């Protein structure tokens, strides 16, 4: 599973028996929540999923905001700004 998500197990703190890296530890590295401090819209809290695209360690990170949330409104504002510049 770690190879599938291109996760370096030496950088994962194991929570399993005797400190072993578990499936849940790997999944936590491939998805989660990240907080950004954007200069125009302020604080953004976004969920992310990391997808491995090929055997060349290419990864696509997809960030999303919950529908109807202030974070979604901030992303829409940023999209509008990007289009107008």
C-alpha cells in the first residue's frame, strides 16, 4: 500500500504493535486536512487526497472544500480572481 501511494515508510511514525507502520498510518499520509494562510482570502482549511499516477512516483494532490462552507466560497473567490488577471 505504501508503494501504491509512493509513501516513504521511513518518514511515517508507526502506531502499530512495537511501533510498526500500519495500514491506517499509510492512509493518514495519503489523505487528510491542510490549513493554508492565503494572502487574499485568509485561512483556508481544505481536505486532500494524494493519488499516485504512475510508477515514476508522480503524484496528484487534490484539495477540496466542503460544499457550502466558507472555504468553498474562498476557493470560488480565488478562481474568479485568477480568471480576471
